[in-house]
């Protein structure tokens, strides 16, 4: 018996990833970094959040990946509510690190994150050797320094120094 697969045009087959279930495509764009599940796909340049297109069409827009994955487990996010990160890493899409909060909670989180990011620009004490290896690996795979800095919540120059082996030379 003929299946719908048989009627796919060759052109359609040139986008094999789009025919996969969204959750599978989602997971392919993540990488475990410590406890976090870090998004290695597109990051929204405006806010550093992971961006995901859950539809099967090629579209120019997507939605915040952490909000999408949250809805897969908990159902629709109530209007006006925010999905926040326990781990302070906006690029993290680990379901265990996400929780629902209000706009006020979101603002509080941002302020806290801003503070800790500033503290860290003094050095790279908080980064572990594993993170350093990860940063160099991501860079070798073509990730931009900016994207990596966002993923690890550190300053761009901290990442650049690691990549150029100005710091952490022993790793
Ligand atoms: Zn996380």
C-alpha cells in the first residue's frame, strides 16, 4: 500500500530535518553542559534566549525554546506568565531548570543575573576546566564567541581569552 511518504517530491526531501517530530529536532539543538541543557541552535540576539521553530515549515520566526519545552510538559503557559530559569542561564532549556513566574519575578532574576555576570568579568574563577574545554570545542565547531559567552553567562572577552589560550593555558 502506498503511504504518504511515496508521494513526497524530491524537493521536499531536501529538508529531512523538518520532517522529524519537533521534540527530536529540539533535542538535536541542545548539548549537556554541567546540569544545564544548553541550546546550540539560534539565539535571539535581543535577549539571548534560545529560539525554536516548532512548525514543519521553514519560517523566519520561531518561539522561545524554553517556553516551548515548558509547554510540552506542563501545558499552556497562562497569559502574562513568564518561564524563568533557576540556573540563571538564558540559553538553558533543561525542563528541570524552568519554573513559572510573574513579570516582577522575571525582573528580579534579570537584576540578579546582571550582578553575577559583572562579578565574573573580574576573572574566570567560576568557570571549571570542563567549561573551558566545552568553550574551545564549541568555538572549533563554529559557534561565535558572542553566542558562547551568552551560553555560559560570561563576558565576551573572557571567552576570547580562553579560545586564544591567553587564560587557562594548562587545560
Ligand atoms: Zn540550566
